[in-house]
């Protein structure tokens, strides 16, 4: 009788352990599947956002882009809304690194616009300085955009580089 009880207890304990292992395994697999689905959705959203950023040459400076900064040009509400939505998508979906590089590209782009639209007439020396500033700012914009493109490509294709 005692050996039958020990056998029964052993069978029950073994069944409980097997059930716990099965439940744990199922839970871990479900969690892994949720994580993979989340990663895939995030990758898709990032890919769409990154293509949009690349299509915009990596930077969108301001709603008054293309207007001299010394003119009192009201921002275009549609452009302002579009930029606000783009910034929100960058904040929501871009990696920290891409978001930082995008903001840097935006800043460089705005600096170039500001330098290109400096008000007033210039002497020859001032004009030469102005052209040197434009060259420097243009190089900074190109470098910021190149850094952004490189990081986006690295994130979208994580294979060996």
C-alpha cells in the first residue's frame, strides 16, 4: 500500500511538473511571438518613416522654408501641420540615434537657410565672407544628411557591413 502511495504521489508530482513545463513553454512561445510581431510592426513603421525622411533629403527646416528670414512671412498652416506630424512620427518611431541625426540635419538646414537669406546689401569683403559661410553651411548640411542616410541604412539592413 505504501509503495502504491509513493508511486501515485510520484505520478502526480511528475504530472504537475510536466504540466508546469508545458504551460511555461506555451507562455514563453506566445510571448516570443508577440515580441516578434511587435518588432515587425515597428520595423515597418520605421521603414516607412525613414523612406519619408530620405525623400525629404533628410531635413525639413521650417514652415517658412524658402522665404528670406528678414521678411515677415506667416507660416503655411498646412506645411506647419505636416512638419508637426513628421516630428511626432520621428519621436514615436525613429531610433534615438536617427532622431538625433534628423534633428541635427534640420538644424544645419535651417542654418543654411538663415545664412543664404542674410538681409541687406554687402560689400565685396562681406560678400566673400557670406559665400564662405554658405559653403561651410552647405558642407555641414551635406554631412548631416549623409550621417542620417548611413544610420537609416544601417538600421533597415542590420546585416554585416
